[in-house]
C-alpha cells in the first residue's frame, strides 16, 4: 500500500521531462569565434572547418548605425572573439542563421545573459519569455549600465528602429512627422546620433553629398 502524500513515480518522471524540455536544444556545437558582425551575431569555426553564423537567442542589440551599436559590438567581441564556445541551438532563422545561446567554455559564461546583465543588449521580447533575462535588464536599467546611460530619446529598441528604417527606405523623404519626429533640418539636430536616426527614418536630404553621413558640420565636427 502506498503511503499518503507520496507522488507516483510516473508523475515524477513526467515533471522531470517537462523541466528538461525547457532546457532542450535542437543541437549543441563547439567551435571558435572567428567573426563578430554586430552586438548579437557572430561566426563560429567548427572542428570540420565549416563556419556557422550564429544569432544570439532572445536578445537584441542596437544596430550599428544606432547609438551604442558599435559599443555593443565591441562588448560582444571582448567576450567571445577568439574564444572556444559551446553553441546551444534553438532554431534557424529566416536568414539561415542558427539562433542559439552561446556559452564561453573556459569559464562557462552565458554570453546572452551577460550582454543583457551588463546593459549591452535588450531582451528581445517578441521571442523571449525568460524571467532571468528580464530581471537582468531591469537591474541594468536601474543602474544605468551600457545603453541605459543614453538619453531617453536615443534609447530606441532596435526592433522599432528597424521598422522605422524600413518605412523610411520605402517612403524616402516623405516619411511622416509621426514616424520620424518633427525635425527636418540639420540646424534642428541636437547631436550627430539624432541626425543619423532621422536619416535612417527617411530624411535623405540630411545627407547632401550622399556619403552616408548626415549633417557633415555636426557629424564631422567641422
């Protein structure tokens, strides 16, 4: 006769399977990071000499043209470039990249979590349900670490920035005030970063000589 309050073995097994499923990955690879494209994308060289492009799962960093974009790239490079890593793959995205968690082997550092914890990345809310990541993000924001030290108008989530950029590319200089903001001329820009944001939104006339840099006097310090 079974004692009262004891959990049947089958139930224990089912619970264990559910818990393990939360940490299940499609595959795990080991290799060396040989390239860093931006703050959330790297290239890993595997033992068979093949290379895989990896998109860090559940996080999103500022695009390179955004404020803090280059710093996010440098932060990721400092963590992983030239290092042996384990790549725990969740899926493959529409660009053919492996979406994965990256673990630095020498010290078991979870790079995805570290990027958020140190303020170099946002939690990619569309794809993440991790309470741990959100807690790290909240803590980084409260401490004004990394991108959270930027002025509020410069902290544009990268997914919103990309959407705004796509609209700007389609509509050119006709992008609406509600999408870009009310400013229209270089004289109105308070910083080079702001000018870049407006250029990305579609105000092509800010780049008068078509060199990719808006408001030369402001951005080149002339």
